C-alpha cells in the first residue's frame, strides 16, 4: 500500500504542470498608457483636428471648383416634337428607317485646358443587376479556344449561326450613340484611344479573340463591332463592359487634346440611337476638365470642412463650459455611488 502511494505521488510530482510559465504578459504586468482626458487635452485635440481639416477642405474644395464641366442632356430634345408619349418615343428610336441625327450647341463657360474629357452619362440604368452582371463569359473574352463557353451568357449565348462572341447581356446592350465635334466650322478631333483600363486592354480581353455572330440575330440590342478588330482594341466595348455600381453613371467616350477658350461654341452632331426611352432613362453628354483631385466632386472638400467646423464648435463649447463651471480633477463626489449616497 505504502509503495503504491509513494509511486503515485512520484508520478504526480513528475507529471508536467498546466500552470502557465510566468511572464509579464500572462500576468498582465505590462506597461499601459492611461491618458487622462483633462479639459485642456480634449480642447487641444479638437482644435488640432480643426486646424488640420479646414485647410485641407479649403484646398480640396478649391481644386474641385477649378474643374470646368458642361453637362448637356439631349435624350428629349433629340426626339421630334410630335413624339410626345413614351410609346411614341420608343417606336421612333426602334425604327431603323428614320434618321436619328441631332445637333447640339455647347458654350464653353470658362477656358478649358487640355486634356478635355468627353463622357456619356446615363441615369436610371441598373448595370449592377445580378443577372446583367453575370451574363458574360470571361474565358471567352480572353481565350479564342473558349469561344463556345457561353453557358453563363443566357439569354444572349447563341444564335442560328453558332456561339456569339462576345456573349451576354452586357455586350449585347453596348452603347451606340455617336458624337462628332466641330469648332468654328472646323472638325474638332477627338482621341478615342486609351480610354479603357490598361488591365482590360492587356489582360482581360484577348488580342486574338475576334467578334463573331454579334448583333446578327433577330434580336438587336445596341452597337455593332468590327469583326476584323480583336476585342482588346475595341475600347468602346471595354469601357461599357466595366459595369457601373450605381444606376447613374458616366463612361469615357474620348478626349479633346486642344485648349478651348471661354464663350466658344462647340457644335455636336449626335446620332441618337440608344434606347433609354423604354425604361425612362436619361442621356447626357459631358465635357469636363480635371484637377489633381480628379473630376468635379465637392463632396470630399465639404466633408473635410464639415469635420473641421464641428471640431472647432466642440472646442469652443468645451472652453465656455470649462470657464463657467470648472470641475476639480478626480473629485469623488461625481462618482455614481457617491451621488446615490448623497441623495439618500
């Protein structure tokens, strides 16, 4: 019996312990920073935020205001006056026998320095719809041997002549309005190269993949493609296929590479082909410059100014409170338990 007890105690003494090894980390003895939010610290923090954010907001807002932008909506004005109802406008735009030419005059409000970017803007068009986004074949767009990979492209996957390249709703609905610009009765050249993303031109779309059977069936959606040009060089398609996340979006059309002076009149000859009338959409042409913050967008500057102004307001409020009703640091009378005792 004694030996057995002794042996069991020996086993217990040699058994590894589950007790953690001592360290300052396991015993929570590390140094910690416990800042005290005194009135001066809080006030200084808010003032610092205001001093930092307000100048940034002013500079950003000023840069945005320096951007010159002209937006001209043309979808209604480019329809004859006798077409008043939505059904009549849809019938007009779907009639291939009627010319859709339209002329718009745009006045340059301020001097616009090159490069001047041209966009088409569409409102109430949901490119982010799940079925629309998924109706495409990335393999087919990249590799010529994947021409028949159209199972994800329904309902625009095949026609009587075989597989459609590129397939899918996104490609099928390609924007096909065209614009021709002139200034002082002379053609104004528009550079339409390098308007798509570099990664799209060089990685996502194949240089040896060519359109096939595109818009050749009974159901025609939008623009056509040149079957002798590979997909990665058809930049209109690349720009359109990069689907927008919001229903109101702009897409690049081209660039004007000369300066435009204030009060000059640009004449734009529009082929109004794209059907936005069936769903109540809007179409506009946008001519704009850029700055170091990008295009015209006041939101960033306003956000910085708002945060800076609110910080100054809080700092001013705390200064007044501190002057009118100062508090002693570490006063135990303000603890909840002491307040309850004093009330009773």
